[in-house]
């Protein structure tokens, strides 16, 4: 059943008070009353959201509308009631890459369910939902004030700010790993507004489970709430096309997080382009073994069309419901790749696949940090996701590490070619240990070709050559995850001596003498026995 509800007396009905669940319209707007406290309006010429009233309070900002990217421009906008849901379809036309945006309302819920269908990447190479809300009503951003530019001045790019107290701010500092980011909210005294990415919402996003992207930015007038579907922010994969989501923006009480297990299966009855319901999907299950306790075991499936992931528990896993196809599988110890494989998924079936870590258990003379694909245990690693390396709260860069007495947090989580210090490791060898050893350094992200230079006493290791470039600012915008290149050197016995030895770690690469000189982020380093 499908019918249109249009009303000439829409203004009287739709302007504010919760009348009843329903869709009304004027020549310029659709007005949706969810009967759950939320009434929203959609511009009929471009699909912009121009009003978001929750419990009678207007949350939509006054400058620009809420929309995909910065608005889709001239579009064909249709509103209808389908199977008891209100569905608004925005088909962007004109010079834009074709984009179809769906807004769906379900009775009694203060939620706008959405999905975004693309057949080509949207100019300028990123796709995001952007709600421009009122800072006055919703002053607290995702992760508090890390993305608040209020009273601060841009000092790197146009997006990274320094405040008078020496603290730094950037919208990138609000990001969380896609695998963890199922709900994120901005909030105020009367409400919280949250993005919810349930189930397989990320199946057409890019760059895998550890990709992080902007979640909010707080300005003087607008609190910007985002869901980034893809971007060029430390992108490690081509964009995927097709249907993004379903996802949702939901209004709730302050300090309340909506459930991440939002049921969007009703999209199956709404004629949504490229939507694949559960019965058109298959899955994979099996064991994922060999990752030591204390680390997350992450299983990741991907091909050029789709991506999925899950965390194994007690060595067993079941994938999310996947679209049929052949997938690459990666197994991670936290974020460190330890095995890979392939699997074919068929609709209606559960494929079996056991996968085991291939990480060798090589004995070492010493190891600093963990080979887990994350720099958090090293110096400043606890802060790097949320602030700039020059932030006043950062410990001084560079460092000296003495094997036996130092902590991992004495070794810097990043090194730069033109500033930021060098790192030294002092260690003692016995006569028996003076022989050839492999020195191994794991990195998580590199910028402008930065890679380790190493020197032990008077021996200098060869330049491993620049890694594949990721053309994006990284560490200065809180990113730590890239290719995860691991380097090793066969160090001859003549490099070593009995007693105290010193390893000096630096950076090959160039660039200005700023935080944008060549750099890399350290995962861990070890001298193998
Ligand atoms: C709707 O969009 C059109 C085209 O951009 C604009 O002229 C009009 O003012 C908008 N209406 C509202 C209510 O924002
Ligand atoms: C991943 O697969 C490639 C190609 O089959 C192989 O060379 C590589 O060793 C694998 N990596 C791991 C960590 O298993
Ligand atoms: C690095 O380690 C691998 C595997 O342990 C080894 O095959 C390779 O020769 C090493 N490379 C260097 C330059 O020592």
C-alpha cells in the first residue's frame, strides 16, 4: 500500500505541536511529525533539512541547513507514507554525481532514519551526513571540547586550532574507530542528538575497521554533527559505491546514549535502492585463534564492493550478515595484521572458516612497546588521538630509553625528520650476545615518506626506502593508522660490543622544519636474539 498525504492546511498542523504521526506539505516544504517528540522539515527543492524541533525546541542552526555534504542542490524530492512509515526521497540532479538520500520516520520515535545511495564518488571526494545544529542548545561535542574552535585560531591548515591556553582543537580529534563508533552524540541541557550506525551501516564505507573520521565540530553558532561515510582523511582503500547505511539521527534526553542495536529491517519494505535484506545475505563463522590474551582479536572481510568486521570472543566468531561475494579476510591482534585468507559468501548460508595467527614467537634481547598496530603505550600515545603534537599538554618529544629501567612511555610514539627530537635506546650485551641480530621496527603511519633511520654504535642501517605515500595529513590531525609498515635490519656482530650499546633512531625524509616534516608513528621495536 502506498499513498500520498498532502495537506493545504499543513502550516496550521505542522508548525510545531505534536499533532499525530504524519506527513504534511506546503509548496516549499515537507513537514514530518514523528509523534515521538520530533517534528522536522525538508526543503522540497533541494532536500535540505531546515527545521528540527524536539519537544518544542528548535535545534536546527540558523545559518546553513542540515544535509549530505554541504547540500545536494537542485533535487527531485518526494514524500509518501509507505507501510506505515514516512519516506522522503531526495534525488539530486544537475551537475552533481547522482545521489539519492532517504529520510524515513517510524511512529513514536524521535529519529530520522537515513540511507544514502551513490553511483559515483561525490565531489570533493568525501561523503558525509552533516547536521548543523544550534551550539546554544547543544554545546558539548563528541569527546567534549576537543573539536571546539570557539575562541581559538587556526594555525595548521584551516581546520586545526590553537587556543590562548596553549591547547589545540580539531574536528578530527572527535573521531573514533569505525569498529567502535556505533553511536556518537552532541548534547546540551535539554537533549542529546546522536548518530547511530547499527549493524552493517559501514559496509560501503572505505578503509576498514580502524578508520577514524570527523564526528563533530563546535563553532560559535553551529554544533556540527557528522557521520562520515568516506573521505580522503588517511584513506587506505578506494571508495565504495552503492547504499550507505541505513543509519539514523536520533533525539534523546541529555546523558542518554541510544542503543546501538537499532532495528532498520523495515527498510526492506520501503523500496530503497540497492538495499539487501537479511534473506539476501550470508555469513561466516569459525575459530580465530593464536592472538594472545589481553589483545582484541579482530576479523575483517573486504572486497571492492563491501567490508565487514567483528571481534572474536573466546577464539570464536560469527560475521555480520554479508552481501554474497568473495572476500579477503584479515586477522588482527588489536590492529596488527597476523594472518589473511579468502572466503566466498553465499546468500542464506553460513560458511565455515578457521583462521590462526601466523605471528612468529621470536625470542628477543629487548622489546619496547607491543606489536599490536597501536602506539598508545609509548610517550604521548595516550594523548595523540585528541590533540596536536604541539599541544601544551604533550610531554616533550624525543626520548632516551634504557633497557631494564625505562618504561614504554619513555620512548616517543612518533619521530619527525626536522624537529621532535631523536630517540636513543641504551642496552647491555654479554660476550655471548655479541653476534648478528635482527632489529625490527613496526610503524603504524607515515607522512611525506618518513621511515626509520637506525644507527647502533658506529654501524648505520641502510635506508629502507620511502613507504607508499598516503596523501593526507596524519599525526597532526590525531590519526595514527596507515599501512602498518614493519622494517627490519640484519645487524652484523661487528656492530655490537660487550657492555653498553646505543641505538639511535631517527627519520629519513624531508619537509619543512614544522610538525609537517616527514614523520612516522612507532608501533614497537625489538632486538631479536
Ligand atoms: C529551499 O531551497 C531553495 C533553493 O535553495 C531556497 O531558495 C529556499 O529559500 C529554501 N527554503 C527554505 C525554507 O529554506
Ligand atoms: C597475507 O597474504 C600474503 C599473500 O598470500 C602473504 O604473503 C602474507 O604473508 C600474508 N600475511 C600474513 C600476516 O599472513
Ligand atoms: C626481515 O625479516 C624477514 C623475515 O624475518 C627476513 O626474511 C628478511 O631477510 C629480513 N630483512 C632484512 C633486511 O634483514
